[in-house]
C-alpha cells in the first residue's frame, strides 16, 4: 500500500526535522539518514533538541552543543543541546556585563530570576534559533537534521518565540520575567528569521514519524495540524516498525493489526506522502546498524537465556506499593516506553484493592485519556497549561484587587502575568497541588519524558522563591512538595524501560539524576518484552534474543528489583490493562 522509505524519494531541503510521539524511532531514522547522506558525500550536521537525547550512546562519543565530528563517518558532525549548560551560558551572558558594576545583592537577585526552567527553555530555543539562522552553518553543511523532543515539547518550543517577542515589544514596566528575557531583546530579529525559515517549504521539511499504532498516528495528526498552524506545512509521514514477514499465529496477529491501523489512517494524514520502514530485530545503536537500517533484510541471531530464573512481575510491584502504602507514585522513563499504560494499570489495580486513587499526567502530549477513564473506579486529571495559567492569573489579580493596590501597580502586575514565564510558574503550582492530594488519596503521576521531568523536579526550590515573590506568599502545597518527594516512605518513582540499549541507558541516567535529587526509586519495569513469547517467526525470535543482554543488565542495575512485562498484540487500554498482570 505504501512505499518503503528511500532517501532518494525525499525532497531534501536544507533543514530536515523529525518529530513524533516518544518511542516511534525518530532518533534512529534521523541518525540513519544523517549517516547515509554523509556516506554519499554530503556534509551533514545532526542536532538533537531533546533534553533526554541519546545521540551520545548511538555514536559512543561525548557530545556538546557546538558539534563533534564523528570519526567513523567523516562528513558527519553531531551536536546535542545541553539544557543546563545552555542555561548556564545564557545566564552568564545576561549577568556577566553587570558583575563588578552592580551591588552583590542585585547580582544575586538576577541569578535567582534566571534559575527556573523558563530560563532553560529560553536558552534551548536560543541555541535552536542559532542553528537554523546561522549563515556559516548553512554554507558549510548540505543539510542540517534536527532530531526533536517528543511532540508536546517541540510544539511548545516553537510557539515560544512569538510569545516572547510579543511580551518584549509591549513591556514597559520592567516586569519580573525580564530577568529571564533580558538576553532576548537583541535577538528578536534572529527569532523572527528562525520562524520564517521553518515556514519556508523550500528550506524546511518536517517528517512526522509514527508506528503503525492508533495512539502514535493520532499524535502525528495532532502535531501535524498544530505545526501547520505555526506555518510549517511541508510535511510527510514515515511509519516505522512495520512487520513484513508473517508466518505464525503471533506474527499474523501483528501483521493484521498493523494493516488495519494503516488502512484507517487519521483524516489529517491521508493526503501526505507516506513511507514505511520494516521492523528490524536489532538495536540501532551503532554506526554499522545505522548504515543498513533502511535496506537490511538479513536476520542473524543466537538464542540466549536469562541469567535469572524467576524475574518479578507487575503484580509483584503492585503488592509492594500496596503493602508499603506509598502515597505518590511516579512512572518515569524515555518517551515511548509505556509510562502512561503502566501508570493507568497501577491506578486501576490499586483502586480494585480498595484504595482511593487519582491518576494524572504532567505530559503536554497527555495521552492518558486514550488508555483509561473514570469508569474504572479512579479519578483523573491532566495539567492543562492554558487552564492552569488562566486560573493562576485570576488568583493573583484577585489578591491584588483585594489589597487595593494602585492602578500603576495593577498595570505592572497585569504585564508581569502576560510573560511566558508565568506559565511555568502556573504549571509548577498545579503540579504541587496534585501531589498535595496525596494526603487523602494515592496519586499516580504519568510523567513527561525524563529530561523534562527532571527539569521540573530540579526547579522546585527556585519556583518556591518565584511564587513567593510574585504572590507575596507561598501556597502550602508548594511548601510541602519537596519534603514529600524526598520521603521514601511517601513517594516512589517507578523507572519504566524497554529491553533495548537506548531506553536502558536513558533509564540509568534517570536513576542517577533521582539519586542526586534524593528521590527514592526501587523498581525498574521492563515493558513490552518479546522474550518468551510463543513465536517461530524469525524476526520476532531475533528481537527476543537481542533483548536478553539488556534484561540481564537491568536486573543487575536494579539489584534484582526488576519486573518483566511481556509484549501483547492487543491494544492495552481499558479492560485489556489486566493482561499486564498475567
């Protein structure tokens, strides 16, 4: 029905973007295209804008935000956005000129204003804009390829420049967020040019990447529409992981399901040029595999056995959470590992055991409604950014009116509340309010992909200060947040991963980040494993054999606290969630 992906079929503009739901293979595809184009003699820059990037694992080299040449691929340069490093550079670019000229107290106040995740996002976009408007880079490289964060965050980043530009141009009072925005005034023209380049179909092509799954295609449709609204209209669709060879019961089920999904393509995607990439049984995390990713039908594998005889199940995890009476339960991990499904299953099962449970998500993409609803005995919510922002603004203004502030002060406050940084504060406060519900019920939180989640958790203390400064006081929910998150009797993080190289390395970095933040994590959940599924299909058996190494590694790193969930052909939502416990 659809053609196999071939680079020669693609209109290769200067800038190529790859976006989609977490776990659909954006990075694999972007990297493979970069390597193959470089091998053909093209000069290529590959850039990741994802805070949870794994390019360093794929190319087995330390990366930075400037670009590192890849020895095995002479024409390829790879760069990783480094959110914290970018923010530090940005902070210093704003503060540096004033050191030694302003009192130390003023410098400290500037540092405080520049400490939140709003600054991180500004710095990231600063880097992004520099790449897409850099004349030298455009002349030096034939193509600049962007491997982006999962769609919710990509969309947010692209929307920010207009908000910032609007705020800067209208600001007259020197409102609080100008601390964060101070370095942007001079770059308005760069941001304008960046958005123009993105909207220019002769310069920019956007690849929507999906799996042959309803949720991934629905997300691609949503992202496509929102990106078109931003002016990015030159788009095509890649469906990754399509099983071509089917010769037993399991592979036939997969084949039929995938065909059914692709035959019922969402309306907003039907008119796009669409290409498929066959399911590969191996991990892509090597230059050799990237070179053959698009055209390799070879299957080589050796059957392997696990080092451990009895590995835990998701039911064992639930038993532990139930017995230890944890009140706040996070599911965290790389995009696409199944955090949302696991969170929903845990919430429903705890409710069945008589617990009062609230299930929520901090992910801007908010897929949780596709998986479960309140008919399963739980309450649900998601942090709607527009809704919490409107609520926060109204609260601040109501307080100001009750205090009978002057009209000048009211004008200042209203302007301050129009700043994009206000949204960060509003979202953070909503997060604190959700965690505060744990006094009365168990709160299960499906998180955004790890890079963004860690930024949120690390921002806690700076947001405490910012809320106190803008509101005059700090809500009780915010005051109680950090102690709750750091109390291992109260809060637990479940690290969700897949038995593959990239999700494993990302999960390992997540565990290290949590340890530094003094946040407790005991269980690793290995989701969607092909190990021990009843199949004779060569591709699926090879995929299962390749998993063994990573299951063993996860078992060791987790000190035996690893639960294995086998792959299911059915869509795991609603009543089907119970299958995860078998």
